[in-house]
């Protein structure tokens, strides 16, 4: 029982071997619970950090719940299909970012000028067909812009994309 001793005596004081065993198991249980809680907190923080670049809302019209739903969608897209999602809502003209890689789905919106810019990775573009991006960019959002419900249009477009990619 040298593990449970230090220079000043035993770390766990007990009157019987049964009490010693119970106290040792409780001490180990405390360490396990703290370790698991730390692991979950670290994983949650890591997901938050990883998804920070997912949604950029310059207009500040998306609610916190909508941003959170977009981040959750991006995490599911990454886990299921290995693709990254970037959504930008701007009050300036939407431009394609320079740092897009071959695994990033980009959707840029300007609700004031009704501009939509969509870019898919080459493999996804090929899988969905050549007209898919064009229709999403030029036709899909029009009724939602007319009703001033572009947020619902974005959610609907992402759901349609998920379904067309063979979502589970």
C-alpha cells in the first residue's frame, strides 16, 4: 500500500481494510469524475473554437439560436460528409474568400441587395450537377427575399443540400 502513503503517514486513514477499500474507491471515483468532466468541457470548447469561422453575420440579423443551428449543421456536415461550411451575411457586396479549400461549402448573402454567392467543392459540384449551384444562387432565394424571410431560405437551402447529398 505504498501508493497511498507519504512522508507524514497514510494518505487514506481507515480503521479497517473494508473502510480503507471504500475510501480508496471513492477517491478514485472523484478523480475519474473530474477527468471526465474536464474532457467534456475541453471537447465542447474545441467544437466552439473550430466552428467560430463558420458563421459571419455583418448585418447582425441572425439570432443567437440561428447562429447556433448553423454551427451545429456545420459540425454535422463535417462529421458526416467531411465538408466545411462557411456562411457570410454581409451588408457589403459578397465576394468569394481567397482561402477556400477543396472541402469548403461557401454561401454568401447580402439581404439588402439580394445578392447570393454559392461555391461548392469540385467533387460536390460534380456530384450534384452543373445546374445545382446556379439554381441555388440565382433562383432559390428569390421568393424568400421578396417575403423578407431570407433566414428561412438559408435554412431551407441547407436542408435541401443535406437531403440531396444523401443525408441521414
